[in-house]
């Protein structure tokens, strides 16, 4: 396993742990909010905003884990009928295209985050750049995974799958 593969694997393991923590925190925040609203008749003003921002982070980080695992949705009607060399070329093209899109995600995600640098959230009073920094961060994680997949396509023989 080369350096890029080890880095991709380590990042993915860290992100999976983070996803568990974020998901658990979001579930607890929503449960506490329901308890406060319907049992104590007192709403927590910050809980909905925090749960929404946690969901944004869960979505972007979850996409990187799905990409790493190959669990993203796809239509393989034509792909399964291709010969192995064409399949390899198709996989290479998909990862190369993904790599360029992740670059766009990093570039414009950074620009958007920079644009929001002076804004704060209404309830939590957090800088919005912290919340939306997940866009370029997840783009970088996805790019590392894509580079790993491209490297595997270069060195591996044509596979039938």
C-alpha cells in the first residue's frame, strides 16, 4: 500500500468516526429539543440551527465516505456489458472527471467561505465561514480519494468488475 492509499484510508477512518459523533450529537440535540418543547413547554432557540449545520457537515463528509467505499449510486447497464479494457478506461475517465469536479468544489467552496467570513449565524453567533468550510474540506478529502483511485487504475491490471 503506497502513501496515497494509506493517507486515503486514514482520512476515511477519521471521517467515519467523526460522522458517528456528529450524527449522535444531532440525534441528541433533536431529542432534547423535542423534550423541551413538548414536555417542558419551552423551546431551545439554538437547537434547530445547530442540528441544521450538523446535517450539512454530515452530508458532505458522508459523501466522501460513500465515494471511498464505492457506495455512491450509479447506473451500470452499459458498464457491465463492456470488455475489461473498456471498463478500466471508463473507471479512469470517471475518476479523472470526479477529480476535476472536486477541484471546482475546493476552489468555489473556498471563495464562498471567504465571502461569508464576516457573517455570523443568528442563534449561535458562530462565524459562518466555520460552518461552510466543510465544502472545500470535503472537496480536498474527495480529491485525495480520487487520486488514490486513479493511482490504482494506473498500476493495476484490467479487471472484469
